[in-house]
C-alpha cells in the first residue's frame, strides 16, 4: 500500500497573509448573506489525500448590527481551515457552502477556493453536490448563485503606499483611477428604506486617502483630498 503523502507546513509569512485574507473573506461572506440564521460548511481536500470539514452556525442582523456565533470553538476551527485553504500549499480544493434558514425551504449558495480567494460556485454543481444519497435524509434547499466577493490579494496588502497625486488650483485631486483591490459595492438590501438608496453604489479608494464613488466607466468621481 503506497504511503500517504506528507503535509508540508507553509512558512509563517504565507500563513499570516492567508489569515488576513480569511478574516476579510469571512466578513464579506457574512455581509453578503445578510440578516438571518446561517450555517457555514467548509469541505477541503488536502494534499495528503484526506478530507477535512468545518462547520459553524451564525446569526446576523443589521438593526442593530450584530453577529452571534453559536459555538466559538467551531467558528475558530472553520476559520483556521479557511486559512489553510486560501494559502493553498496543503489543500488541493475546497468549497464553502452557506445555508440560510428560510420558508418554505432553506436557501444555499457556495464559493470555491481558487487562486487564494473565494469565487462563486456554479449553481448546477452545487445542486448536484447537495442532492442526498439514495436512502438518505431528504433536505430540500433552494440553490442560488453566491455573490462575487471583492478580491483582495497579497500584492495589494503588501504594496507600498503610493505617492499622493497633485491637486488642481481649485483644490481637486487630479487622480481618477482607484487603488487596485479597493473597489467595493454596497449591499443595502437588508438595511431598510433609510439606507436602501445606497444599494449598488460602488466605491474605490484614491491614493490621496479618500474613498470616492465610481462613474459608469469605473473612474473616481471628482473629489477633493481629505484635509490633513
């Protein structure tokens, strides 16, 4: 019988970078899921031909803002597994599935780990993966496509601070390009009518230090640098 491949521990720098991405990814997943009771499952195939699974139950809300973790130990284990999945040297493939309690059936979406980040999983593949085995318990879940998460890369995290752009005679910043990796889209579906007008707006950061809304051409709108 052939020996099982050995796992080679990543270096500390790689783990630290993946940990930062994992915390960001989980925060974005929670924001994308919105209010409700959610179960997050992470299944990973390791390079030693074994499978590992993490699961955590969460309750989230926006009025007031809250995040409740049912079991801190389960959540910590899930977070650690995601770190190694995003780092990639000890994990071949991984899928994160989020199931939200809803009537008449729970709703489910999923992301696959690719290139050190979470990407929406094809709904047909997810539907097939969630189909119960013959003779097993039947739990019907409504499958939908997971929202795309703004991608953060190690290069973005470690890049040096850019020089501040020049300003015009009237005090406006001359830069129109957002800093790579800072573009985000506001999801305000579950925040009520007071903030719904913000839903879908896109923002990006300018090297001058200000976050600005984007035009249809993905340029920063005219703005003045923050006062120092």
